[in-house]
C-alpha cells in the first residue's frame, strides 16, 4: 500500500475472558491519544485478545508502553511457574501458544518506504518495555535474523524460562529472567499478515485439524508459502467440541485467503471462517461466497477502509 504514512501495531495479550481487564488494557493503549484503536478481537478459547492500533512514526512506542504496563499489571501467565521455568503438571492457559501477558507486539509497515520507521519504533518500544516494565523482550522476524515466534514459544512460559535460566536464550532487552507474572514479550517489525481461523464441520476432530495444519503450513507436504498453521479444539460453550485450523498468512498478497480455504477443503468441510484483526483488501479478493464469516465487518477489518 504505497503512500500510507501510518504504522500499525498489533499487540496480542494473553487474556480473552476478563472483560474489565481487557477494557482497562485497551483504554491504556489509547489514553494519550497518540494511537487510534482500529479493532479489538477477543477469543475465550484461545484466551487471547488481538488489538490493532494505528499511529504515526514517533508516537506509537509510548502508547505501546502504556498499554503494556496495564497488561503487565492485570494479566498473570506465570501462575504456578517459577521464574526458573518449573511448572510441574501445569495445564496450558488457553489454546493459543504464548510466553507472556503481552505475548507479541509487531509494528507493521504498509509501505516498504516505512520499513525503517517501523523497525525504529519496534526497537524503541522493546527497549522501554524491557527497561521500564522489567519484562524481558525478544526480537523475532527480520529484526532477529529470521528467528520465529515458534522458536521462542517452544514449551510455553515454562520452557522459555528454563532456557533463559540455563543461559541458552538471552533477551534482546530487559532482565535475564522471566517477569514473575508477565513472562516475556516478543517484538517484531513486519509487513501485514492475516490471522485467520477456519472451523471444520463435524465429524472432523482436533486430530484432523492438526493433520491438515501440518500438511498445508510452510514446509508441509502441501505447504503454502509463508503459512503458519496449528490445529486446535474449541470447548468453551460448545457441545460437542469444535475442531479449528488456526492460521497466520504471512504473505497474504501472494497467498490470498481463498487459496488457504481451498487447501483446507481438500481434506475437510469448512463450517465457517473468522478474520482476526485486519487484512488488506487484496487478501480477501475472491473469497468463497459459500463460506460464512459471520463476524466480518469490512468497514472495520479491511485495512484500506479502516485507515480511511
């Protein structure tokens, strides 16, 4: 999207159920009026909320620090885990992989000319979160030589804490140990990606979802370029549980959502789709009309329309 002078920030917080906490966190991100909240998407099964903010370079880092401070104050991902990483028998907090209260915080550039500004804003936010909030911050993606979120999330908060305690992984900013409640935060600068979920129709099971995810993710036997995929089971308020393929489409202009749907449909019937956050218009072109996306709001979730 050449000519777009704003940056997006997409902080993901590991809370999807406490409405009061989420309202406080969302308000903190925009309290200084430097950032505009474009979208907020919460998922109780994933126990996660994705916020999409827009602002001009030089303004977003402060807003991100204020929102992160509110999240650190209210979200505990380390309950039952000591800072050395021990978590005997601890169940996973929600279905989505994570390592922190503010789990990931990418700065997104919509115009290649804004890449440098996004990198600078990401590094400033990472430095301030590490130094002022005492949360260890790890860079990923192009700021870290291609290191992935999956590399850092392996074993969850306990696994990352253990590797930090052993000196196997050192944060780029902040303390050398996990925050006692907030864990760690992962920061990047990147082009837009699309977070996208597909619910499978019965009788598909979570095992089917995991098998499909392994086949179509980048590197799989039928892998699509830049596609990240995991299979999950959604249980809250659902009888029987629902199988879901949860996806990050990292090259949405090369691999539009219709292509992802077609890849999944080769193996199971798709019951419905869900867009998490925003997507560029081109990624939605040709989306199958027979796949329901009930909560989709184009005025709010298409990047070009949301930015006006």
